[in-house]
C-alpha cells in the first residue's frame, strides 16, 4: 500500500518548490520600459496556463530569499525571454539549459525583478526559483529519466525494425512510425532541442509534425488493417477528409505560426485516434479482453486529449509534465511491445498453416491440368475446391498465375482484366491470405 502511494505521489507531484512572490501583467505593446512597469498594477498568478490568451507578458518578482538562485521558465512554447532588475539592468540567460534560465545573485541585483516573455502559442508560464544545488540535482534526475525513456523507445524501435524485416508485415511499420511520432512530441515537450540552441519556432513546428504523424498513423491503419464490413468507403472518406484538414492546418502553421492552426491540427489528430479506437473496439466486441481494451483506450484518449489539445486551450485537467507523459508513453510502449510479440508468434503460426494449406490447394489445382485452361473449367467446381479459403473464382485464377510466376501484365491479359481491376483483386486476395506482397506470395509456393 505504501509503495502504491509512493508511485502515485511521484506521478502526480511535479518536482520543484512553490513560486516566490510573483505577479504578472499582459503587455499591450512590445516597447514598454522598466519605468513604465513601475506604474502598472500587476495581477496575482492564480493559473499558470491561460491558454489562448497568448502574447507578451511581464512578470514581477518582488524578492527572492536565496542569496544565489536560478529562475527557470519551464515552458517549451516561449519565443523570447529576458530578465531585468528594477534599474533596467539586464540579467543574461544561462547557456546549455533545457528551459530559459537566469542565474541571480542578490548582491548585484536590486528588486523587484521583471521577466519579459513572449508566448506565441498558449500562455503557459510555470516559473521555478531554485538554489544552485537543488537545480543541479533536479537536472540530473530529469536527464536520467530522459535517458531511460529514449533508451527504451530506441530499443523498441529496433525490435520493431527486426520484426518488420523478419515477417515482412507492414503492420510493424505503423507501430514504428507511431512510436517515433510520440517520441518527437515528447522530445519537443521536454525542450531537448532548446538545449542545442534550436529556435523556438523550429521546436514548435517539429512538435506539431509529431502530432500530425500520430493522426496519419491512425488513418493509414484504417486503410491497411482495420476490417470494416459496413460503410467502409464512407469511413475511409471521413478519415481522408480529417487527415487532409490536419495536413492543411499543419502547413498553415509552418507558414504563419498562428495558434488556431496549431489547435486545428491537434484536434484532427485526436479525432482520428478516437475514431480509430472506436472502430477497433466495435470490431473486438466479442473478445474476452474487451474490458481491458476499453480501459487502456479510454486512458490513452484522456491523456492524448489533455496533452495535445486541452493544454493549448488552458483547460488541462491534469496539466501533465513531460516526465508524466513519458511515464504514460512507456506504459503504452510496453503494451505495444507485448502486442508485437503476440502478433509475431501468431503470424509465425499462421504462416506455417497457410503454407501447408496453399500447397494442398496447388496440388488440387494441378489436377485441373486435364482442362485446356483454368478459365475453361467450371466455376462452381473450382469454388468447391477452395471453399475453405473463401476465395472467388477470379482470385483463384490470379493465384494460379502468381504460383506460376507470371507477371501482372501477363495475368491481366490472360484473364481480360484492367490494371486497376487486377490490383483490386490482388489486394483482396492478399488480405484473405494474410500476406503483403508478390514476393511473400511467391515464397509460399516454393
């Protein structure tokens, strides 16, 4: 029980100390000086995320009790940050930090201090003031957690690549892209690129690309693997429309850096994932693991919505830190790894059975050699031979051509099919047989 309480406490408590006496003021112009700020009434910080009320803010720090301290603005969406004392003396930023940070020595500054920050996206300003030792320890813990997270993610990506090369099943490619997209999103949220002096606008653009790729993976999965019996074309069209809107808003953000385009991309990403998981749960309604799947998917949707969308609106329910998002992602990566293992074992077993069945089928096809051509044989007789495969007559003819090593052009000409029609027949055939390519199909016949 104590261990559970400790884990929950670590997850929900953000490391740091409470803010000093800090108040804020939203600037109406970019050209205000310190003397003008002395006449302005600052407001008490009641919420560190004001969402869409973005712009230039001034923060007033009345006093810091520590003789030597470090002020850190822990947000990944700040365009510019600068700190001044009451005399207008500028305090330089520290180098090689993940967030805009300032080293303050009480002997050489006069209070109050004024921090200027420009927030192009959400107005999010968690300000921490720590002594040197605490700041160093915190950074060590953070980098340890970062290294563990990205090390685990890299190991899973390598495992995914091995599964992909071994099985030739492109489902593992979707897993890999999804993992990479989540890593990109968290990497920018961690502000790792800022540590390497990347521009804030570049960091935000890469972050949004990661979000977009998550939604694109959902759309690709629907087209490639999700089996939909009713209204398949309509559902696929909906996903195409959502992905198109997401891509357009992504491009608009890259060009204009407007907050609304960032939010539209996030909204369409979340919508794609919600729809995908809804259809997946519907298709799995008879599985014994349905309740577990519902619980996992619900948690993922809540976290995704909170981190991607609500945070930018200032309406976040949990206000997850990057560390907490990393923990959630690691749990999901672990579940994906287990799914990969089970999928790999299932594919291996399925391939052995499939090879045996297709060899039997080809032996039966060879018995039709008494006919002049396969297409001259009786359709009903052919379908009776392959009833267990649930294949159509034209699919049998295409399968027979592939087994003999004929080219697509030769098969199409032989059976009077257009190129597009042959692609459709082949795609349906491969889906029924659970294979991915001509090479895989040919390998089953050797």
